[in-house]
């Protein structure tokens, strides 16, 4: 039986992730709230919210877990060429709400989005507190791609990405990984398997191994220069 969380108890602990369902894979709890305290607690324990409009908040911890180690990033020859010749410029944390809004837009052939207005408001607050961040890819002065996620300790939890130009999301990810690695991040959570992420070097590991990595890295500091903006996109 799923644990039902009380929305008034922001410090209520989650059940142990070993209690997550096998089908649907990783569903752990229902209800609660999206307060910063609740979100931070969730991420530290390998849990994330994922639900649609009209549904209660659903909390997940799938097994296996998709991760990317920064030094395992795979940049193909064709992608390197695109990065050199694509005319992209980059930034981070300069257009957070625009990135989330773009990620929330329905994909071709789909209806609706899991990035609900409730999610957008919650992560906007999380961003203001310094937990949620975005990376942006620009082309001719317009936002062409990007991604957003959550940084805790030396772990960056990727949430969603988008593109409006060919290879723009991949370019944003490469920019993100290079910066995260330079700042001292050691683990990037990709949540669920996609061919897109696998092509870039991400891989699946057992949930137990993922939790072990969280215990190792979540309380370690990153560089003081992390998230310090020096310039804006051209």
C-alpha cells in the first residue's frame, strides 16, 4: 500500500525507497506538498515528484536509475562539429522561468505535460533559494534550448530539457556538464532511461548503488565559484 503524505507536515519523512512499487516502477508515495523542505528531503533520498494535472502529487524512486558521471560524457564527432559551427552561445540561471516554461510545453504528438503550474511555482521558489538552476543555449539572441534541475552538494538532479533548434538541447547539456564538472559536481541524476541520454554517456545503475552515491556526495561542497555568473549570452 502506498504511503499517503500529509500536506501540512512538511518534515514528514518519506517511506524507505525499498517500499517503492515494481509496477509502476518506483512509485513510492502520494500526496504531501511541494515545499522547499519537502523537495530537498526528497532529492537527498533519491525521490522526485512526477504527476499530471488533476492527479495528486506522486513521488517516485525508480530502479534502476539513469545517471551520468561528468567524466563519462560522450560527445560524438558529429555533435562536436555542431558545437563548433552551430553558432550557439550559452548561459546559466539567466532565464530559469523561460526554460521551465519551454520544458513544460507539450511535445509533438502528446497532450498535456507533467510540468504543471504547481510544479512551476514550486521550482521557481526552489530557484530563488539557490537549489534549482537552469542552463541556456542561445541562437541569434533567442532561447534555442536548455535544461533545468536541482543541485544539492556535489549532485545535480536533471529534471527536463528542451530544444527549438537542432542539437540545442545536447549543446546545453554539454555546456552544463562541463560547468558542473569544473565546479566539483560528481554525479548527474538523469532519473529514467532515454536513448538520447544514453547516446551522451548516461547509463543505468541499481537504485541501491545510486543511493550509496547520494550518501557519498550530497553533503560535500562544490566550488565557491559555482553558479557565479560572469557574463550574459551574446
